[in-house]
C-alpha cells in the first residue's frame, strides 16, 4: 500500500488500528488506557501539522504504541511482535510498518537513558506521549499506575533513584511521589519539538505547584492546626 497514493486505504487502516487499540486497552486501569491513546493521537496529529511531518505515520504509531508496551505484555519483545504481526496482517506497506515499529520500539523513557528518535515522526509521537505524562492528567496517571502496581503513594524514607539503567527503572517499585523526580519533572527538558516544549512549560509548573501543596499537607503546614482541636482562626482567638 502506498500511503501517499491511496488515502482511502490509509484511512481504513487507521480506523482498524483505532479499533484494535481500543479492544486491547479500554479496560486498562494503569493509566495506559484507550483514552490515553486518544489524547496522545490527537496531540501527535497537532504536532505533525506544525512540524510538517507525515501525519499518517504519527497517527498510526500513536494509536498502537501502548499495545506493544512492555508493562502490559509478557516482555518488550512479545509486545512488539504482537503489533508487528497485526500491521502485517492489516496489509500495511512494508516501509510504513518498519517506520512505525522503529518509533514504538525506541520511544520509551527507560529511566532517562532511551536512545534519540531517528525521525521527525518518532520525535513527535514521543513528545505527544510525554506530554500526556505531565500536568494534571500526568498527576492522575502516576497515581493510577502506582495503585495498579501496588506502590506506596509516598515514603519519606525512600530516596529518589538517580542514574538508573532501564532494568533498574523497571524492576524497583519506588513510590508515586518519587516518580515525579525520577521521570515526570525531567520530561519538559527532554521534549524534541518547540511546539511540545511550549505545551510542557505550564504542565511542568502545575506539577511543581502540586508537589508544593502535597508536602504542605503531608507535613500539616498548609494551615493553622492544633491537635487538641483548638483553632487559631480570628474569631476563636478573639473569644479567648
């Protein structure tokens, strides 16, 4: 199939990929669900338009990227093989299939040690996926994933891990709050495109504000508090 010459087949393939991804992921509770795919795909298409990249490749890779995710499969290899088999059975052009597989096999964060994306389309899909990992939705997703994995929300005695190998990043359970420092707060500076960097700025600031409030509440410094049940509110102070 020549995607430049056959837009009808191209559109049909995207519809099939969306249906396949939805069937695979709509019951996911780890934060890698169908609506994550919808958001990443929408963002990838927007970035592709700005960057003048191949929108078809960006959309197809975005739709399928988490079907292959090693967190949701027996292994990374098994996940990639599943997607590659589907692309072949769906009649995807060999060059397009190779391009999509290259994107989804290399876009993972991997403890911050992932290899650079080789094409503009890869950089765009990676940016779109990373944008969904930060900001308000990113915060919701990190706690959803932590609950799915049985990780504690926060443990002040557990240090943040630095300079991890991909294996260490995956194997050690960690905590939801530590994940902000181990991954999420790093993503703003790892965006590939100017458009993604602009979108990441406000989402990054929102996470910083959230963490500040989290620690205030964790340490009970977010307002006057008396464990005996007394309050330092102006009204009660005046009546003493």
